[in-house]
C-alpha cells in the first residue's frame, strides 16, 4: 500500500498488492518480494494479475490514477485502457498517450499545424487568416482592414500588399520618401531666394528687405525709404534694408535699423565706483542712500547726517559710513535698534564706565537708516539677580530679560521699566504696549512726556511668574525696526 493503494480506499490484501506490481504493503510498509524470486512465485503462484488463491485482481479498482485520459476495463490477469479522442492506448494497452495529429496523413491543416495535449491547432502564414472550418486559410485584405504601413496609397496582393506614392515622392519599399527639389541645380528660387522643401513640393522665401515676384520663384529688393521707415533723422535705402541716421547718445540697431539708445553704462569708467543708470541719450551716476556722487573723483562720498541743521537723533548722533547711529542719555541703555530702556530704580542701575559712553560704537544703536543696516558691535552681558532687585548690565532683546522683584517694593505707579525712542522722527509717534502675558491685568504701560513706563496696576494677583512681551508701535514711516522685549518677571 506504500506505492500502490486502492483508488477507492478499499482494503487491499498483501497478495493483491504484490501480485499486481506493488512494492510495499500494510501500515508498516512491508516490502513485497522482488520480481522473479521464489518468494514472489510462492505468494503469486498463478502469476502477475492473480491473487494467491488464483482469483483475478481488478487493477481498475486497485491502481490509483489508472488510464488517465481514458476508461479502464479489467481483464483476466490484466487490464486495458479505452482512451479519449486525441489519445491512443500504449503498446501494452495500460496507459493513454497523446496522438500527434500533425504527423497523420492526410494532414489536418492546409498550412501550419501545431500539436497540443489531446488536440491540435491550425494557423496561417502572414497575409492570411484562418477560415471558419479552422483548417483552411484565405487572403487578408490589408488595405481594407488597415493592416498596412503605407504612407499614402495601398494595393492589396495575394498574401500581402504594395504601396504607391503620389507625385513628388519616390518609392522605397513600403515607404514614400519625399523628393527634395531644393537640391536640384540650378536652385529653383534664384540667387537671393531661399528654397524650402515641403512634402511633395517646395516654396521660396526671401530674406528681410526682399519680396517674391508674382511667380513666387525670385526675390526683389524693397525700398523701405519710400514707405513708413520710422527714421527720425533721415533714411538711406540699401540692398535688403535701410539705414537711419542717429544723433549723439543713440546707435543704429543691427537688426531693425532703427535708432536705439546707447547704453553708456557698459563703459565702467563713466561712473567709477558709483552706480550707473542709463537714460535716453545719456546716463546718470547714483550712489546708495547716505552717499553723494563726486564727479571729479567719480566715486561716492559719505554724507555726514549729524552736521545737518536738524539732527536725526533725539539725544546724540554719531556719523557712520553711509548712515548714522543714535545714542541714549545717561541712565538708559540700548534695546534693539533706535530704542532706549532705563534701569533706574533696579539695583541702582550701576554699570561700568565703558557702558555709560552713549556715543561709543559698542553702546550706540545700529539704526536702520536710509534703508541700510549698519554693522554695529553689540556686547552681551549676563544679568545679575539679587534678593533686593536686579542689575541690568545690558539689555539684549535677543534673550529674555529676567526680573526678580519683591511685592512690597512693587507699588502701583512705580516704574518697572522706562522706554523712549532714540530717533527724533519717532518722538510723539512711537508708543509701546504689552502684547502678551498680562491676562490678569497686573501690569500696564503709560506714556508721559515722551517716556513710556511699565508699572503695576491696583489689581491683585496670586501669580508669581509673568512672561510679558512689550512691542513698539508698527509705524511704516519710522526709520528704525519695531522693538520686541520679552520680560520674565518673578514676584516674591
């Protein structure tokens, strides 16, 4: 039963298994005796196909998968297979094998035959198609069925097709190649004309200043001076065009033959280090804001804004290359650009002597004046906190300002910070306001005599930490950017 089990899963005896070709039997797979041995003859005394008792073995029920593609018929001592259409029995008659119909005579197909398992298929060569009988072939009309690659006309033939080309083309196999009439000698468009080949034909084109004759085969010059030539200072006809006389500061356009402005700025020596701006017929030299052009040295010279009748700074002014910087009065220190903040009343507001120099480049503001940022060195210091208050060594708006204050010292109307604009044009126009962090209204900003004060209101609050954002007004006409200070206030 190991290699040979009943197709119906019926019990099989040892003699039925071994006497019909099996090699092992039973659940333990006991091996059958080898062929042509005394043990096999003893087990099968009546020979192959018969059990020990001499009864015939029904191989059709015993052998699994017997007579594939056919029907099994048991015989005495053996069996035979009756095969399906497309198959035939083997020489021994115990299995069904495929019939190669393509090798039969007469052949089943008129043209091409391909055998397959249990069947066959007929096919036709290129240019033919299989008819309804699936055996014979008929011609395919490629022209009518559009199975051709002709560029123009198609003519059907037996088993194929041919292509025909119209006038102006040459036949090359199935393709039509255009005949280039422009390669002929002499040129069909004359000496000045340009021949342009077209599909199946050609046409002539004339360069600028010429026109085709009535036949379209030669070019004649156009006298532009008798028409609207658009020359302001005279016109001269030339072969294929015209020329205009141009005044000083203008030159003749190479393509349109018109007077166009001459760009004097292409000559770098006209303005030297200054910027050159071309104008119609001339040019101008310009300098950035804060500079003026010197025609003698052809360079930009700095303008000293601080010596003007109206100083741009409210307190003190220091001239720089291309601009100026504003300083703050004593007791105030820089905060951003163009603003001053006071440290008075907080730890005495004492700073080193070098920090009190309001006009030092290290303590003045870099104002955005005349549209340009000034590169000013800014020192950063670490704030020192004590139990009694805070010492403001420097106000760096890029970092939050931390304040440690006692509630007993924080009285209403007592200033926490003072803010004033350093630029004169911002006076009476620049205001400061708390934009975030004051939800309970413990702080407010009031302005008096051009100074803005941050102080406590009469309200009470149990909060000990505040993070306030103070911003200056957004005035688009002011020369300095808006100020933004972040305060971390801790109340004890």
